[in-house]
């Protein structure tokens, strides 16, 4: 089994945090989004994951090395390929055409999920979906009475289904998907200037491929600061039983930690109240602060912070009082000196 992860987007809705770090490598409860995604996928199948291919933009060698490490951690061969132009979902997947052979899972690195089922590898394909209140912003699927997909509809203006495609797909034979994407590209079949995966899926369905559903219980977005903090809170809730023992390198003095919280290596917390629902990255120092429902990354300093629903990047410094902020990497915000 192979996994293909398209992740070349700029992550502009999550700026300033994505100006220096690709969105899929931003940590949620101490682990990068894309690492959590591939871990969750491997839990769905009994088949061994042999290869993981990441489709990226120009993220730099450090980020690419980190992606290879993630594949290694899961016992798979890691590959990095580039998408130089944003020409749509199908075009992104096609950049990994060398890996489109045999059983393949394609997962866009925008979301995390929770699901309680095993992947049916006998189906021609599986499309992961979640029921949503407003399907007009998503691609959706229509079904027959046997739960076989009969149509793919991109951002319907009128209601046709509330089953939104979350961006994770299984293909029994990746070569057939490659063939249909090649057809789109060769014939310049585009929508709004992009090659759409749903068009390739529809062509496969018209040729007899049967797609079934993979329903998820939780679908968690990481598209902007607000929903990323909310996703961090949910993941901490799911993993609360594994977070009670903080690392021995953490130095916690005269402070109250309200679970669930993630505390990284070499963290210093003094005279503070932390939690619930706070993630603190490696090497961060927090003093004289009150923080809840927040995501704080690595090597950051916070003093006299009164923070809630906030997201602070790496190597940042914050001094003062506020209730809801988004502070990017290497930034300094000092209210205390004013």
C-alpha cells in the first residue's frame, strides 16, 4: 500500500504561521499535522504501508528532510516531489505519477480525522465523507440504495447531498487513476483553470468503477488560526490519557496544569496557570502567565501573558496582557514596556 499526500498549498489562511513553516508541519499536540494524518490512515488498513510520497511546493531542504523522517518513523520509504504551479487537485496528484501503481491512498494534508472502521480493500475505491450542515462549500457525493456513489458534485448551489468529501481517497489500482488524470491533462479538461480530481473520479465511475463510502466520526480542519486551535483542543481531548506524564526535562515550578495539556521537552513553566487544552512546544519558557485553549510552538518566551484561544509560533517573544492573539515565528510583542 502507498500513501500520496498533496501538500503544496501556501496555507495563506493560516498566516503568519505558514510564512516560515509549511502548514502540514505545524504541530498539533506536539506532533505535525501531516504526521498525525498518515498515522491515522495506517490505522485504517491491515496492509503494510510501503511508501509515502509528499507533493510539496518549494519548502526547502529542512522541511523535506522532516517529511522523510516522518515516513521512516512509520516504516515506509519516503519520497518528496514538487508541484511548481497550482493547477488543481488532479494535477497535484499527477506529480506523484511514479507512485500511482497498485493500491493507493490519497490524502490532502488539510485535515485530521477520527474513524472507527477498517478499510475495505476489495472495493474499486473508497471516498471518505462527513455529513455537514452546509454542503455548498464542499464537493459532495450522491448515493444509491446500496451506498454506492452515483455522482460527484463540486460545491452544489442547490441541495443534492450533505455528505462532504473530506479529501481522503482509496484506489484499488492507482494506475487507473493515473490514466484518467492523464486524459484530463492531455485534453486540457479544466474547471476554473484547474484540473479537478472529481472529474477523474467521475470518468472512472462511468467506466464501471464502484466507489463506496468511508464515513468519519470527526473531521477537523487546520485551515486558519481559529479552527487550528479548536483542532488542537480536540486532539488533546482524544489523547488525554497519554498526556499525564510530562517529560522529565520539563521544569514546572509553583504552577497549576489543568489537563489535558501537552508539554514538550525542556519546557519551563513558573508561577503560572496552564490549561485546559494547551500545547507547549519544546524549549518554550512561560512565566507569570494564565493560558488556556492555546497552541504555543517551540523555543518561545511568554511572560505575564493572559492568553486564551491563541496561537504563537516558534522563537517568538510575548510580554504583556491579551486574550486572543496570533503571533508568528520570530516575532516579538511587548505590552509590558509600554
